[in-house]
C-alpha cells in the first residue's frame, strides 16, 4: 500500500477524507442500530422499536437523536487524529480506533443501562417503567440514548492514541 504524506495530491487526500467519513458514519450508524436492538433486549419492559412508530412526535425525536449522533460521528471523524505517513487502509479504518469505538460502545451501553437501573431503584417515586405508557416518552428516551451514544463515540474518535 502506498503511504499518505506531504507529497500526496490534495485531491487524493480529500477523497480519502470523504471515504473515511462515509465508512465511519456507516460503522457508527450500524452500532447505533445494534445498540437500540440491545437496549430493547435489556429493557424488556420498554418496547422501544415498536412504541416509537406509534406517534409522529416520537418518530421525530428518534430522527433528531439519530441526526445528532451522525453529526457527532462526522465531527469526530473530521477532527480526530489521522495516521500521517501510514498506509491508505490505516487512514480509512485504523484497527486500534475501531477497537476503541467497539469497546466504548459496549461499555457505554452496559454502564448506561446499569446506571439507569440503579437510579430507578434509588428514586422509587419516579417509575422509569412508566416510559412505556407513551410513545413520545419512549421517543424521548431513545433520543437521549442516541445523543449519549453519539457523545461516547465522538470521544472515542477524537481521543489521541
């Protein structure tokens, strides 16, 4: 593989930058979708994917959360460190960064669910399970999850290794 460095054409650098943004955006969107599936499985009392579709406001909240997540991912990709002098593949998908994003995904998902369950137990007068009674509440809940996840992924993308 050829190396990317000071002698590389500006247009090649721009094309690699665009490819990097597209690849990482799709990887992180896939992780967000997987995260919602896992969230559904871990919070069996809240049927996120089914309830969101029951109301246009909850669908709008979901879409807004997803767009914020994508914006955070794109910002993280374009402002994150790049391997200068490395090969093309290392500039597109750096394996260490991919591992960091994957670990961040699982840790944040499990930690978020664990903390929500702890807070639910510590605040018995605020029944978290009641979120499932209204699709807008479910949409707001998933909106918050998507923003939470977007911030975690953004941090993983901009962290210097």
